[in-house]
C-alpha cells in the first residue's frame, strides 16, 4: 500500500485525490459508517476554491454561493465596510455538500479504496499501522482525522491540549435576508462577533462567537436572544429570534493549536490535525485542501512539505489570530487596534486589499502581513498621541498605553500567538516577526 489516509472528510479525500492523480494506491479508512451533518467548515477562500478546481470539482451549481469578500458591521450605526477579495471569489455551502462531492470524487479516482467503519488504532514512524481490522504496511500514513486526531496523539503522546477560545453557536435561518448578498458578513455589537453567510439559495448560516464561560442551559436562550439580536439587521433578527426560541442551535468548541507539527518519519498530518484557529477567519477548509495538495507534491520528503506549508500558512494563521483577538478582546490595546484598523480600512483600499489577499491565501507573503501590522500600528500610535493620558484615570499614562500595545504586538509576533494572552504588564523584549 502506497498511502494510508485516516479520515474521509474533505482533508482526507483531497489528500487521497492528490496522491491518486500521481499514480499512488490509496486506502482511506473512516470510522463513521455514514456522513454526519455537524457544525463544521462551510467557507472556502479563493485559494481553496482554486484547489478544488484543480482537483476537477466545479463550484458553479446552486449548492455553492459565490462570495466576493466580507462586509464588516462595526455596530456603531455607521454603514458596513465592504472588504472584497483583490483576486478570486470564495464559496460557501453546507459542509456535507462539499464533503460528499470530495468523497464521490475520491471514490471514483483510480487507485483509491474507501473503507468505512474502520479506524487507525496504532501507527509507527516507519510506516506500520494497525486498524481495527488489520495491520497495514504503507509508504506513508496520513492523519486527516481532525482536531482530535488519533494519528497525532499516537505520534505525540502526552502533548498539551489545544487552547480553548470560545464556543460557537450555529443557526440556520430560512428565508432570511442578508444586507448584501454575495458577501460574508461580520456583525459586532454583541457579546462576541457574528459571522453570517449563505449556505443555500434560501438559507443563511449564523455563527455566534460565545465567550467563555458560557451560560448554563437554563440561561443560554435568553443570553443569545438579548445579547446578539440587537447587533443583527432587520432582515435576520426575526428568524434568529425564532430559531433561538425553539432551540434550533448547534454547538461547537473553538480551540487554537499552532500549525507547527506536520508529522515525522512515514507519518504526515493534514488539515485540522496539523493545527487550527478560530472559525471567525474561516481558514480551516482552505488550509486542509492546500495541505493535501502539497503533501502529494512533496512526498516522500516530509521535511520539504512541512517547510512549504509552514511558510505559506504563516501569514494567514497570524492574521486569523490577530483578527480574532482584535474583534473579541475588551482590553484597551485590542479596542485601540480595532478602532485603528476600521479607521484605516475605511479610507485605504490598498490596505483592505492586502488584508483580504492574505485572508484568501492568494497572497502568502510575510512582507504583506508585516505591512498590514505596521500600518494599523502606526494609526494606533497616532490615536494615542492625539488622545494623551486617559481622562477618566490620571494614573493611565501614555507610557502605560504604549506598554499594553507593545505586549499585544509581542504576542502576535511570538510563539504563543493565537492562545489567550498572558496578564498585561509583562513587557518582554520586542521581537521581529518570527518563527
């Protein structure tokens, strides 16, 4: 057997397809006897759409909605800020639609065998694996088995768990109206941001970021209704309130694990098994497809695979972490950077384009990411200089605000990016954007 893939989700099927196109014999094992409909990735950025097309899978049917970018609603009464992609379009769809298309394509590919109801239970770095049914010797074992990857756990026993970020409440709103079709929408003004996009011609998905700790079962409906409904536009609010009232809510946990371990020996990881961030940036599905493509192209050189994916995913991963903290944080530095970013992007279309190019993963340059950070920071520093000391508290000096901002940037540049930040006031030596 050339390749054994653990997991028949989008990441596993894309990996199987990519290897099959290069003439490999691939066995895909999947524990679930049938597909499930769960709250999972439903947005593909332009780089992910391009990868799907390279795999021979089209997106020009009614099951996919084309999106030109995002619209940011600051929740302050101002018009939304349109942020189109500079290159390409995204698509949104039900997760099970994309999963089924990739699964069908993988099944039809010469050299690919799908085995449901079986799972990998043991692996070794020399290519020996044991499933629930048999022992298999493979040239390469691929863990495409998600955030709770068994393959990763077997390769790195005792590894710390990923960092919890929040809970995601998913709702499907039928016959609801988005403010502007053809865009994803981010609404601020509630306890956490709301991401909204169309998954079908008559259905809108809402993903609510619910901060930790969440209210208990007895109070969650009231919390969602009274906390988030005021931040939504009229075209979504009635359907949202109805869905909450009847309990039509799916839940998922948001975690962060940095994309720093891609496997070892004859065992590789792809997709969420490598790492994952907050769903607000919607990076997971695109990263998974690109991982599968790259692994097949670079195999058997896993060092080259890890190096390429680390370099190419670095800007998007950092940007996703920065956006999540800036849009959800209530600390002074996050609020300052949020205002600075919105003020800058309102007038600077070039900077908006850089951000969406990085988010869409058509632009993978670290220099572009550093350009974005530098411009937002410069705007924040200008605001600080104009404001001077905080009028409500004479002890909050300009130096104190600068220290908080520096802490924020050190977090973004450092190895703990994406995880909940440490207590404020621990200013370490500033580092260049690195590793």
